[in-house]
């Protein structure tokens, strides 16, 4: 009951966030006209919005795709974080710990420094490839480490991920050093932004998102079993290594899709799953979908602030997620601990 | 066998090797320092023999003391070996006629063609590498990485000529570089010529276009612009153009604020200037701008007033500034005609 309530509440928050976001922005569109224009999009409803062609373009080509992209990216980052945390049975893991962010950063930097001439789509593609490569190298390093070593595989994989992440970050700095003129461009990308999000970007990553989210969701029950221990999981007929490999691959794909649109946005993958667990308990069957809904709502709200607080200028979204997310997170930790004890 | 007995001589050996190496290094260092003077005197004779050329610096003006952002800099004699770490300073030097004195320029300096390009870097300068060119004057855009202090120890004067924020500042830098290199007269000629070209463009295109608004695109995704507080804004303002970025002219953004996309579109600029169209610098062509979702209805897109400026001319505020002004003037003329027609 509480779980259903939590999911429902998260869905309501997401819808409310999206609606609020649709009505505010630097362009100062008339709210009545916006409402009419949105209602006009509902099938069989015919309303003339009174928006000028430019205002109509602002709403439907700039503001709405940005909201949808924000929801998608936020949902992917949060479910990825939750998935990794399940795989590693460690609440502090997310894409950042496994070489995915560092790999994406290296890919994007290489694209900006060396491949700028190949067109504007190069950076997201390079970030996507880099993110997958980062996790791939980390996984490979982890496997090599755990077959030769004596420690348990999960911890080794995590340590390998951190080492690979540091290595890739150093490589990224080295590449950046070759062309200091693009420092600002690279820096902006590393901070993350949903500026320039378009329907085309959303449709480009939608297939990868759908596949990866489906795979992660289907493994929710296995992640619950893994949480009691590998021995128990084996006794129940589950092969932990296979589950881990599958979920890691799906999470890598989901994170790479998100990163391709937004650049690096920290914090969402750690705090949202935490809040989800605090609210609805540890079962991944709830934590995964709740994280996805919560992450989507959280990032839509954060991006709304990013593009309105200093309008017509913008704040980097990573700044907003951390500035609001960190205190909110501490507040949630405090509040729930008091209830639990 | 006692390992301690064994290790003592090894340690002594190691220490003596290290000491010997240090001594050798010190000797190298001092010999490099002393050999510098014969080398430079040899080179000075080369310059003296070329003094018949009209480009020879006028020796009478030295020693000269000029005032820069990092304090007073005294140059004792006409500099014979100049190192430029700034592409703008390089263009200034050659325009002023100091080209023959330039021995090395940084990796981003590429104009005029044939400059002695090296791997020197102006944003993270390597003092030793610069000193390797035995410079008698170094010009850079910023004092970073201990550049001024480091070269001061070697007795090399450094002129810091930062990115100009106004046309007047750009002229002043051309003039100062002229004075510091012994070409003050030619610098004045360069500046007079620039002023005349700019005045002609202003006269031709007109200075009362307050009905035209423009968006100056420094970079896309995210969109960075330039306000009227920048040299770009100053030039566009001379034609009377209205800058859509001026609403965010906060001190913190230094004249280059980030704009949210929907604000740019809702502002309906009549002209869009691109300084991010070089392949290595964003690659935003007019076609790409026109195809951005939601931009199709903008007056600038409809009237084809998306102007791809030469990124280098737009980012170096030196002797080629009149080219930038001319490009803006041409855009103003055609946008004015388009808005009159519609």
C-alpha cells in the first residue's frame, strides 16, 4: 500500500513539475495561451492558442523538448544509480564510480578538441561511445583483477572502476591540455546542461533508453535476491555473475544515453535511489521504478530553476542539482532516521 | 656477508654521482647564460646590416618605459629578438613593421602567413622554452604561470597586452607595441588607416539602426553571447544596433553571458552574428543555425541575415578589426533593406 502510494506520489510530482516547467521561462509566454496551446495538442480538442508563430516555436520546439529530455535524463540517471547500487550492494555507487562518466568526459573532450569539424552531433556520439568504453574497460579490469586475486569479485570491480575512472580523467585532462582554447566548451559539457535539448535528441536515445530500462526492471527481482547474498541466490537457481553482467551492461547503456543529451549531471544517481529506499523500503521492485519517476521529476524541477532563476541567462544544471539536492538529501536522511528509530 | 657493509660504499657512490650530476648541470646552466651574449651580439650584427631597410626600428626612442597592466616596463634598446605569445600581438607586431625582429610566435599565431610559428603556448607558458629563443622582448596576452616574474629573473622585459575591451584599447595596444619595438611612427599610420576604414564603413551603412536587433553568438550549446560592454557590442553599437544580450549585462559575466535558448528566439533578432563557425571552433554554419528547432521563424533566419564572421578576425582585436567592422556594416546594410521591404 505504502509502495503504491509512493509510486503514485512520484508520478504526481513528475506531472506537476512538467506542467509548472511548461508555463515558466525567459520568453514570458502568456499562461492562458500556453494552456490553450497544450490543450490543443490533446486529440480531438481544437483550440486556437493565440500564440504567435515564434512563441509557438518557443513552446513546442524549445521548452517542451527540454522538459521531456530532462525527465528522460533524470529518470535514466536515477534508475542507473539504483541498478548499480543493487549490483554492487553498495549505496554509494553510481555511473561516476564505474568509469562511465570519466569515459564520457574523455570521449566528449576528444570530440571537441580533435573532431570539432565533423559537425555538432559528434560530441554526443563520442560521449556515448566513451561512456560504454569506460564501463567496458572497468569491467574487464575488474574481471582480470578478481580471477587473479583473492578478493571478492564485486569489490574488485568497484576498485577497478575507480582506478579506470581516475585514469580516464587524467587522459581527458591531457587531451584538453592540447587545446586550451576549448576549455570553456569542455567545462560546460562536464558541468552538464539541457540547453539545446531537442525532439531529435530525445528520439535518438529513446530506443536505447527503452531497451536498457526494460532490462533493468526485469532484473529487479534478481537484485532483491542478490541483496541477501550470492550463496542464497545460487541456491535459488540464480547465477549472480550473469545477473550482474546483464544489469551493468543495461545501466551502462542507460547512462550513456543520458550523458549524450545532457553532459555530466552528478548527484541524481546517488540521492534519488536513496530517497526512494527511505520512502518505500529496500525492494528493487519498487526502488527501480520509484527512482526513475523521482529522478525524472527532480531533474525537471532542477532544470526549470536552472533556466529561470537568472533568466534570460542560465545556471549549470549540475550546480542546481547539488545546491538543492544536497541539503534536501540531508533533510531526508535526518527525517527518516528519526522515524525509523 | 653483512649487507650494511656493502650498502655504505653504494650510498657514497650514489651521493657522489648525484653531486657530480648537479655540478655538471650548474656548469651547463652558467655556460648557457654566458654564451647567450655572444650569440645575441652575433645576431645583432645581422640586424645592423639590415638597417638600410625601411623597417629598421628607430634607435633614438630607447630606452623607453611603457605602462602596462602589470606595471611599468623599461626596454633599454630596440628589441632585436621578440617572442609573441598572443595571436593579436603577433598581428600588431607585423602591422607595425616589427616583423623582422620577431623570432618566435606561439602555436595559435597564424597571421600574417609565414610567421615563425612554434609550439610555445601563451595560456600555459613554459619559461624555459621561451628563454630558449633568447628573447629581448616577450609580448603576451596574460601574465599566467609566473610569466612576468620568471622572465624578469632572466632580465627579459614582458609586455602584457590583454584582450582589448574597446576599440580605443585595441588602438592603444597597437601604439604601445609600436613604441616598445621602435616603430611608433608606423603604428600611428596603422591606427590612422584603421580609423579611416571604420569611419568609411560607418558612413556607408549608417549609424541610426536602432530598429535592428542582433544576437552575437560566441558559442552554441550552451549559448554564450557578447553584450554591448564588449568590443563587439561597441562596434555593433556604432551602427545603432540593439543587442538582445544587454538584459543580462551583469558584471559577473564579464560581458559574455550565457543566454537561454527560448529568450534568444523570443527576442526575434534581425541579425545573427556567428563567431563559432570555424570547423575547429563549434562549426555552426548559417545552415545549421537556420535548421535549429524553433529558429525558422526568426527574422534573421527568414531574411538570411545569419553572418558567419571570420572567427580569427572576430577574436583578435588587432589591425584586422576594420575587416570585422566591414562585415558588420555589410550585414547592417542588407538587414536594413530587408526590414524596410517587409
